[in-house]
């Protein structure tokens, strides 16, 4: 066949994925030696990592986002993309012809390297208030957009940054 597999669905809820794994395991353990192919043998789960934004559009004008093709756009995501991305693992397999009746194989494993964490100076309480204020004033003034930046003048740490409307 041309296709090694056909993708049925992407971004499955982890709870559902675990139920599928458990179901496959149960059926595999119940099979007899007479059965050549276990039930659900053809069903495979492919791991997929993604950057996760648990608070939706909160902090969106600072973080921005990464699309489905792993392209980072603006803000912290784009600036620190290389540090956040990490590195995929792989297996490098080398083989040679018959050597004195022994098949010689050698392989090297490059482990996955997780991306780094980025710590910001944003104060979550101030950020929530500023985002609410910006939204209220934008609607009140009927402005096209409104932006606010709050920083500590003693050390130049950014404490909050908000705009409305957000990218979302």
C-alpha cells in the first residue's frame, strides 16, 4: 500500500486515549494462541505534543501562540521559540553486509530533549485587573483598540501588558 496508516482523528482528549489503550490491553490479554491477529491490533495511538494555553486568551498579547504547523507568532513564543521547542529524539541505525557469517548492526539513540521553561515578571493579579480595565474602557470609548503597559520603574520589570481586542 502507499499509505502506512490512515489518521482517523487528531488532538484526542487524553482521557479517551487512555480508555482506548486500556481496551486494547484488555482484548490483547484475553486472546488465545489460536487467534493470529488480536482485536483492535490495527488501532494505533500516535503521541503528539503541543504547547498548551490553559487560560485561553489571558496574557495573549505577551505570549501570542504557536499554530498547528509549529510556527510561533510574535511575543514570547516567537522570541524564545528555539529554547521552548526542545529537540525530537531519533534512532540512527547502521547496518553492513555479512561479515564472517554474522550480520553486523549498530544503532545510536538520541533522546528527546525537552524545551526550557521561561519565567516572566508578570504579576497575575495586576494582569487580570489590567485586562478587565482595558476591555471595559475600549467598549466605553468605542475605540478601535486600546493598550496598557505596567512596569516597575525601579528595575524595569514588566508587571502587566494588555490590549483589547486580543488576537483571539
